[in-house]
C-alpha cells in the first residue's frame, strides 16, 4: 500500500487512461482519501469512468492500485466502491489478459494480504468486495486467504457475503477433495443462496444428464434474491452467475426446463427464469414448445420494461416453431398490448398478430403497423392484407410480402401500387418482379425509381425488365454497379439469361474475398447460364452453419441433384444434430418466420432424400 503523500513519486503524465494522460489521477486519489463525501463520490465516479473505463485496465490503473488499496483501509467514504475498483483492476475473467490487465492483476494480488482484515469490517458491502478482491490472492498468500475466507463463509451474517466467500474458496482451494466436501456440506446450509451457490459449483463439475438432487437444489433455492443472477451483475475473476448458469444448463435441456419452470413459478424475479427458457431453444432444436410455454407463464408476473421486452422477443423468436400454442398466450399478450404506457405494447400487438388473434382489430384501439402486417401474414385474409398495406406507417411488411403469391398480389394491386408510390423499398420492388403483374402503372413507377433513386435503381430496373421492359436499362445500371462493387450481383441473377453480357464482370466476383459476393456471383452465374458446373463448387465450399452457408445450401437445392458427394457427411451432421448449429436466428425472408437453423436442417434433409 502507498499513502497519498507518495503520489508525487509517480510520473503520472507519462501514464494514460481512457481519456489521455493521467495527470488528473492524483487529485482524484486525494479526494477519495478526504473527508468530503460528495468530493470523494465524484472522484470515484471519475476513476471508474476514466481509469477503469468499462472495465478496461490501463497503465494508470495499475499505478493507482497501491494508493487505492491504502484508501480501502484508511478512507472515510466509499471504501466498498474502492474495493470494487480494485477487483476490476485485476481483470474480468478467471485469468487476466496479457498486458495491462495482467499487470493490474499482479499489483492487486500483492495487496491482498493487507486487505484481508476488511473481511471483518462493519460494512457488509466492504466485506463482500473484499471477498472479490481475495479471488486474486497469489500462490504464497492463498493459505492465509483460505483461512480468512473460511471464517467469513462460516460466520458472516449476510447471505450474499457467505455465498461469494464459498465461490472464492472453491476457486482458490487446490484440493479437489476439500472442495467437494465443502460444497456437499453447503447443500444443506440453512441459507438458500449458499445452497444454490454450492449446487451451481457442483453442476459445473458434473456431466450431463445432471444428478437430480443437484438440479432440485438449484430449482428450489436459485430463485432466492441473495443468489445474484442479474444480467448486468459481474463478479471479477469469476464472471456473471447468469453466464455460468447459461453454460451449465446448455448441456442438459431437461435441467434447463426444470430450473426455468421453478424460477418462473416463484415470480421470475429479474427475468432469471425466462432467460433460462429462452436459452433453451437458442441451444437445442425442437424445444420451442417448452420455451413458449414457459415464457407464457412468465408473462403473468410483473417485470421491468427491459425484462418484459426480452421476454416478448423470446416469444416472437420461437413462436413460429409452435403450431398450436396455448390459448392462454393470447390472453396474456392482450393485457400487455392494451398497456399504452410502454413501448412493449407494440411488440405484444405484433405477437397477437402472429397468433392470428383478431382481437387485435376488435379490442386494441389503434394497432401498430407491424402488428397488422403480422396478422395479415398469418391469416392470409384479403381484408387483413388490405388493412396492413394501407396503413400510413407501412412498417414491418416484409413478413406479409413474403406470403403473397402472384394471384393474391393481383387481387391487392391497388394497395400494392399505392405502397410502391408512398414507400418504395428494395424488398417491395423485388417482389413486383417476382409477381410478374403486367400493369403499365407499375412499369412506369419502376422506371421512375430506376431513373431517380440511386439506391433502388438496380432492383427497380431489373423488376421492370422482368415485367416486360427491355433489358437495356437494367444492363446499363448493373454494369455500372458491378464495375464499382458487387452489391447488385443478386439483381443480376434475377435478370436471368438476359444478363449474359454481364457474365465477365460476374465471374470476377467468384473469387471475391467477401463470402456473400461469392455466393451471389455463383447463384447469378447459374441463373444466367442455366449451367451449374461453375456455381456448384463455389456454393459447396460456402455451404454450412452460417447465414451465407444456409443460402448457398438452399441454392444448391434449387439447382437440384446430383449433389456433391463430399457434402454428404456434413449434410448428415446438419440434419441430425440435437443442438442448434446456427444459434443466431432471424426471420426468413419469405414470411414463415422460421430460424436459419431450421432452414439449414430442412435443406440438409431434402438433399439427403
């Protein structure tokens, strides 16, 4: 430790933090040591904002550690926050990153022996943060740290301090038998947070499927408020409990269902149960019904705005995988859809639309545009389609447009042309080319867009050509773009054989460094030449569990057999995996709402068949 009197022995201007040189750090450290509570609080705010900015460790952070260790023991104000700074200055993860973070960890570790006395401080916040700093004890100091932490774990009156002391004891103790005995004993502790902490630590050491007794402890005790599972909670040197739970439960879907069900049943505090339910389907295939059922139950509890939005987003993501959701979902969504005090109401309305629930029209006073579009996409009812297409906001229509066939589009031509006039965008312009509606007004509007809107020109020119206009305008626009970049390769493919003059430019992109350009170039080459020999190897190399790989696989499926023999082992893996191979998800462009992982599996199965 170093006292404030020694601050001038450090060349602070030669060091830096997030906002420049560290000449201002001595004043902040002096303020932390002072008697003025307001000045100390502002100085700590500055230290966290500059010297430990968003958890980053700088040379100035390392130099400040011994002075702040002195403040943790001797300052009058903010000692718990000073200790939180020290815990963060040692790095975030279990092992510090090379560089300043590693230096910070070493400097904090050297101060641990002098800080252990604070484990008996009167302030429970100070004791808790001291536990976290002790996580970084050096090898030679571990025996003393273990003795002091064991006393804290046994005697501290605050549940969160005891629980975190148990976590650090588990991380520092090198004797597996000792750790196992301590954790097993803790399973019967009178404090729920301690029992849950022990169960989580033991599950991290177990293999799935997990022992039922450990899962039962986590179900029963993990909902306790002192077992900290907030998304933003962070334990330097350990990580967030939320992330640890996610990692553990990702190995055993049945355990994840049990924990989510138990925690949601106890109120879903902080969204901790609904997050488990959402992660279930992020990780595992064919669990959408469980996820939506659990999230439906969670809707009955009170949530913060952000937790409610997370919950509604989870339902929206996985609802397409549930053909027959519980009717209770519509009733729960309606309550939130009518609450116009929060912007989550619009999301709830959209989900009502995806259910095909017509109470969106009869009970909700002024449904949002995306909700009307979702209803129309689900019901395919002409009256619903017209209502959505006429809405002045015209947002969220991609899902609806993807469901329209040439016949249904013909019946909605006045609404679609009105939309094209008011709100032209790339998706709508392309769909007009797909529908092939021989309407002179549409052709005229597309020509105007191609001539006047630089962003939409390629899509509009190609759509006009597909509707019967000569290809000259489209070829001219596409040639200019292809010489400049590859962002109109997809449009060139949609033009078909008429784009043959552009083949030399398209072939240049078959080896492009950007995978989407390679994919679109291969697809365009096939559509233009009607010969897949050039496209097939490019698409085969791209095929796989990435968004571009799913598109490449689906293009191979459109081309048809024979499919490359060396693709078969991968197809088998993609079609049979119980885990999602593409955990990131997005609604498909054609309006069915399925995840990209579902599309990967479907394409693989069709190709194998």
